[in-house]
């Protein structure tokens, strides 16, 4: 017999961490794959940065509070979560900017190759960045964007870079990082992995998979807040050769020498460009402290248990109300979200949000539910399905107000 949600919560070794987050009363939040909840200690830390570090100490804080090394320190906090060394990760900019920096640097490392491979269903910004770089270089590259089941065949000996997202943002399908990286290396190509839906959701293993480069964001499973700084990873073996196109002053070996000629930093810091966003970086650094002492493998066990329970409870609603599961049931092929298609997907999600269960919608008809093991519990899962069933039974989703689309879906 399947254990009840209450039994599973009683057995959960990560349960005490939930108290470290601000969770509004009565709200079931299943959208941490889009914006993570706020850890309760973050406002105090940001307030201190504003009132003492900025308000009182002012520009002295670059030294007295070590603002200048925030990107390095925050990068080291993230490194453990993604299976990298501290000196391989730095926090800065956004995923889009970081992907531009890494893709342009990687292409320069393979000057005789003219193909960029990606998944046609990759998150659009990744594809747009590749298109923009290619346009900037007068169409030098073939953008070989293929369906997921064609990826291995597409990775041939003319490929410079294979650019993939580990977990699909719509379906939650998890790609096999190790095998695809091995395939790329076998033909001499480099890999860039987007960890937007991986970092903080389960243990990522960049070095174990021999990945070359990676990007990720701070505002999803890392809970750094809206617009939180992103991060990038450059494997140590590639750092001395990866030359940035965005050669900004913070990537210089000696930025305060004010040398008119660019000389890149010896390590990953060369991939930074401008001044770090201190308040955003402070919030992210504080938020990352909730991972201190967390066993990432225990996190993965809970993630799978949460998503297993959700799919089990949803099974009767699939048959009765027309939901179709698009997330793999195989553990190895799943991230930490569950997605369904429904002909009225947008309206269904809006009605569910009105019932205080927050998930989200992705076109054309996908409803997504993200499960953040640090603060989502099994009672949340059971309650969410109960409220969705009520929405469907009552027909509330058919109300015209729920079909009116907002700018952000």
C-alpha cells in the first residue's frame, strides 16, 4: 500500500528545511522551477547590505565588505551543487549573456568547424543567442537544430559546439549529460550545458560527465529572487584558452591598473565583464546558505518521491478530465517537474492559481508543476491534486476570466 502524504512527511529527512522559507498561509507553491520561494533570512541580509554597506560604508565596501569578490564567492557556493570545482564557477550576468560569452569563446576553440548543434525544442533564448552570434559572423555556421531523438546522429565531426539544456523546460525530460558529452568529445566537439532546470533541483555532475562549459540561473531552484544573477562554469582545462568576446574590465587580469590594453584574468574570472550587481548577488549568496549541509542525493530521492506521488494521484484525473502526461516516468529521464497537456491548459492553470495552487503554463497547452524538495512537502502534493480535481469537477476553468491571457504566463 502506498504511504500517505502524512507518513511520507514524517519520514522526510529534509522536512526541517521548509521552515527556512517564507511560505504564505494556505498557498501551495509548485512553481519553483520558474521562481523559487524566498528564504526567511534573505531580507535581513539585503537590508544590511543596503543600510550599512551601501548606506554607511559606501564605496569603502568594495574592500571592507569584499564586494569585489562576490562573483567568486557565490560561484564557489554554487560549485558543489553542480559537481564542479570552486575555481570553475563564477556568478554574473544572466543566462543569455553568459551563453553568449561561452558560445563565442567555445567557437573560437574550434576554428575549423562550422556547425552548432542544439535541440530544436531547447529554451528559445539559447537558440536565439546562437542565431545572433551566427548573424554577427555573417552566417558562418550551420545551426543544426534537431529533434531530441536525432541529437546523437547530428553530432558529427564537423560540429564545433553541442549546446543543450539538461532538463527540458516544458516536459521536464532529463537528457543524459554523460553519454551526450561523450558523443560530442568522440568527434572533437565541445559541450555547453544549460542548467536552468537542474541546479538546486538534484545533484548535477558536470566534472563527472567531463562537461566543458555550463550556464545556469539563480532565481529558480537556487531561490535567489527575481532577476537574480546567473552563473557560468568553465572546466579548468579550458580556462586558459577560452578568450572572452565581451572583454570587459572586470575580466581583466588587473582591472584597477586601468591598462588600455586588455589582458584576461588567468582563471574563470576572465568570463566576467562589468561591475557585479551587489544587492542581487547578496540576496543569492544568502539564499544559497539553505543548501549548507544538504545531502544532494537525499534531495534527489525526495524529488523523485514527490513527483512519483503527484503522477500517481493525477492518474484518475488524466482519464476523467483529459490531462495527458508528457513527463517521463523513468526516474533517470526526469528532472523535478511534472507536466501535462490539456486543451484548456491556460484556463485550467489560472483557475487553479485562483484556488491557491500556483503552477504555470507553457504554450501551446502545457501545465507545469515544479517540485522544490527543500520546501515542497508531500501534503502539498496531495492538496494540490485535490484542489485541481475540484476545479475540474466544478468547471470553474470555463469561466471567461480564466481565458484572458496576461503578458507573463
